[in-house]
C-alpha cells in the first residue's frame, strides 16, 4: 500500500497547528480535517478525502522545518 503525500506549495493553512505537533494532519480548505500519528493511519480515516493535503507537523523539539 502506498500513501500519496501532496506537495502543494500554494496551500494556505488558516489555523494554529501547535496542538498537532509531532503528528500528521489532513488539510482541506485551509483547515485541519483529521490528524494521526502517521500518514498511513491518517489516510485510512474515513473523513480524509483523496484530494486532501497530508503533511507532517514538526515536533516542538525539532529544528527548522520548511514545507
């Protein structure tokens, strides 16, 4: 099973991702629609659509992270 992680540079996120630090989120319309500890678990959630943007949220202890 493969997981497609979107690499869209034009994604605008309209909320604070701090509560999701260290996890993956699905973004639709600039809002988080789901979160999980890994991309496979996230993709398997029924609320995640095929065209949602999946992205990791860096842990607060990690260094600079550019998406």
